[in-house]
């Protein structure tokens, strides 16, 4: 059982504060949806937790099983069990998905320990079968010339192979048509539960028709302003984010 | 013999000797029987010619070349001014322990044998080579060809032996592809050359395994000037590979070779170089081949080491349907300038040429591509394809491209593509977020960049190249 604790977390880009005291605890097996209007700090939150060098942490802490990750390099955080599924994954020309994943798996092994190639491919293929991914897919260069759906599928496959403790999924539904959305959601549903905790960042309710979260949180102006179960997402869908803003305005008035 | 100045790990696991410069950074003190002294004048040239017991025509040839070298200015009007830092008066032009290479490793003097054993060459020879020549400073210490290959009539000796024992073939082709006055450094080589390979493959003979030459510089303030001549007779095929190492000296070392290839009708020559000199070496090399009717010459040229490399392998497409190819990879790290490229001279109808050059600049490293493609007006059905791609790793890395394509007439086709890309911070972060360290991420990006080219190399070389890039990248991240 693992725990990811985000405590009074504050992040700036340049001089501009973006995340302003964010609090959330995620346990293994839980799916937390973070919703909110554009520009409210959702993506910044995910990237800062993963250690992106452009984001300056100005306060608070992020603890993985009680241990702060903030002094760690991004790769150390990844090896410790964090996984960021990117909204816009980078292309790596000339590097096949199979080789990329192999390098990532190898990086998790002790120095001097050699990866067993047969075992690796067996595991890769079983994950691909689970996610209904064609065998030819992994010989393509990482994200190069991929459609939106293929990019997301590549992210899900990496998540499946690297078996993180916690996945931060940043707008996994952006730019997807309904078929691609279903494929991605099926993938996440196949991996959820058990030891994996998920923070699912999304702007729209529609992803939550396919991935039913255990908790729904609304982020506004850099912090969480409302939490509930899956019914909160439906309420948001019906009333829009203005409803949250009005409630907030009323509360502070 | 003294113990080496620096001990590194055993080389037994190194599949391709000589590619990894860090493994070559050691030095034994060797007593030289022959030493032409420091500096260059007529007496230096006479000394070299005399100890090699050369015929008068060759001394004549050398002395004329010396004159040409002295008259020609450094090409600093187009090339880097760093050339001015070569002090020709401080260099030693000929150092040798003996004149005749040994046929078995047992006969090679211990100190020299130990050097090559450490570099893994005898082992490699047993594993996958048809023949090996190992040059130590000015002369080959060892030269051998597998019996089965020799029985086919293949000649593989060093240039001194080639001149002495096969003058009728040697003289016919020597200096014909690259004339003495081609450039200042080809003239220098012509004046003081020693060592290098002489290969002749008889008509229709296809040499099944590669022949390898290995060039070792051991002495400080030294200039190595090997001369290689490869002739593939009609329908013959041969693959030649060369590797090199030198210890890291604080003073500069000069390596200036001339390599001439002749592919007669329907012959195929593939010439593979993995250059990884220590970064005090000026590597100024002239390489060119002539491809006759239906012949094919392919240069695979990887430049990882040296302080300054200037090298533009070329093919003169002399016969109809001849094909020429240059596949080139250059990696310039801090303090290095890789000035490389290709020359394709079309001189017959329906000839085709292909140039793919990839360069990587790391830190303050600088890479330059220079290309010449020449298709005169009277020809028809000629094709050229040139692609040059540059990858910049850091903001202060530098790359330049100088393509010169002259295609006359409207019955020929050429295409040229160039690209410059950068390893972005986002790309590195993406890979780091999967658990790769920054250095691993950089290596992967660089290996991906050259992947489609490296795949065309012999397996042993592409594996070793990848390992070498990993090493370079490890050192480049703070």
C-alpha cells in the first residue's frame, strides 16, 4: 500500500504563482479526477510533481510513502514510482518504442545487472495483448508521426510496462475522437485498481463516462475548491464551471 | 620497457578494437631504431627514402612533393585558422623499430605486441577478419592475411612491401587518384609517407571477410603519414576497415593520410573508418576513389575523436553506371571541430551518387559539412542524392553546412536536403520522466538520430559506435 501526499504545494512559472497551496492524498488503487477550467494550474501541478525544470516549487511538499521527492531529479522520481502521462508527448526520432522501454526498464535495474531480453519481450507482448495493441506498434519510433490516439496509447503502454505506484495523467483525453477515447479509457481501466493510484486530469466530463473515478475534485485558481464522488462530475457537466466560481464568490463575499 | 603510464580495464570484452579512445590512452616507452629527427627538410625526405631502400624514381617523387608542400599555403581562406597551430618544425616525421612487419604475433617485439594485445587486435583477427595490418608509428609491426584468402591471389601488405614486391601494380595506380598537388596535406603525405596498406584483389574474387588496418600513434610530437592503395580488379569485392588510437599528449600530433581506391569494371569496394584519435590530434586526410563501369565505391566514415578533422571522402564516377556513396557520422564534443563531407564527381552517363551525412555537436563542439557534387553538362541520366542532418545538443554548439552542387544540363537529377535539429529540454524531460538519467536520455537521442545510418554498418561497428556515444554523452552532462 503506497501513499502520495501533496501538501500545501505551491508552484510558480517565472514570478507568476500558478499552484497556490494544493492539498491532496492519493492511496494505492484509487482514481482521483482533477477537473477545472483552462488555465487553473492542472497541468502545472502534474509537471511540477514530476520535476519539470521550468517550474519552480515555492512551498509545500510532495511525499511518496512519507519521503519528499522535491530534491530528486525527474528520473529519480520516475524510478521511485511516479509516472507522468503527457498531454503532449515528445517525439524521439530513430528510437523505437521497444528500445525506449527497454532502456527505461534497464534504468530501473541495479548497476551491472543485465536485462533478460527474452523475459522483457514476453512481458512487453503480454502488456500489449492486455491493451489490445498491435505487435507492429513497438517497432515504430516513439511518437514520431503518431496520431493523437496513437500517442496516448503509447503513453498507456509505457505506464503498463513501467508499473508505477502513481500515475499523473495530464489531459489524457485532449485531442481524441470518441473511438480513441474509448481505447485509452479501456487501457486505463485495465490497469487501475491493485497497486496503482491515478490522478486523472481532465477538462471535460466525457472521459469520466468511460473511466469512473473514486473521487472528483475541482481545481480553481491554483487550489482545490470542491471535492466529491463521481456525481460531482455530472453536476459540473450540467451547471458548468461558472457555478463553482459563483459559489466561491458568494463564500468570500 | 616500462609499464604503461595508465592502467585501464581489460580489453578482452571489447568487440571492435581501437574504437574506444579511452582504452587507447596508454603508452609504452619504445626505443626506435630509425628516427628521422625533428622538423622537415630535404634531408628528412632523403633519410626516409634511404632507410626504406627505395628506387630513385620514388625519391624523386618525394622531393618534388616536398617542394609542392612548401609552396602551397595553408587553406585558411576557407578552412579553420586552427591549422596555423600546427608547428611543422616540431614534428617527428619518421619513427620505426624495424622495416619488415612480422607475420605472426609471436615475432612482434614485446612492447609493441603488448600495445596491440591491449587493444584487442589479435583476438579480433581470430574472430572475424580475413587479414590484419597493425601499424605502430611509421611502420607496420604486424601484417598477415588468412591463408585461404592469400590463395585466391589477394595481396594485402603494407605500402613499403607493396612498392618493393609488386611494383608493376603499385606504380600503375599510385598517385593517380589523388595527385601530389591535390592539397597541401596530400603533398606532405607524398613527401614523407610510410606505412598504410596495399591491397590488390584479382578479377572476380570476393573477399568474404573484412580486411582490417589498425593505426597506432605511440610517440609524442609525431606525424603519421600512411598511404593506402586499394585496387579491386574487374568484378572483385572487398571490405576494408580501419581503426586508430593514440595516447593523449598535451602537445599536438599530426595524422595526415592519403587513401586511393580503384574499383575496376563491376568491382565493389567498401571502406569503413571509425576515427577516434585522442583530442590533441590534427587529422587531415585525403580519401578518394575512382569507380569504373558498373563499379561501386562506398565510404563509411565515422569521426568521433581528434582535435580537428578535415576529411571529404570522394568518388570519381568514371565509368557508365558507376555508383558512389558516402555515409558519414561526425560527433564534435568540447574542443573538437569535425570538418567533414563528401565529393562526388560524375564523369560518365548514368552514374549515381548518394551522400548521407549526420553530425552531432555537443557543448562547444563544432561540426562542419562541406560537399561537392559535380555533374557536367554533356552527361545524361546522372543522379545525386545528398542529405545532411545536424543535431545540436546544447545552445552553444555550432554547425555549418557548405554544399556546393554544380549540375549542368537538364538530363540529370539531383536532390539535396538539409536539416538542423536540437535536442530540446522537453524531449530530455520526457525521457527522464521514464526513469532515464539525463546522460542516458542524451545518448538515446543521439543514437536515434544516427540510427538509420548506423544500421547499414557491420554489426560489430554499430554496437561499438553506440557504446562510444554513450561514453561521450556521459562526459558531456554536468
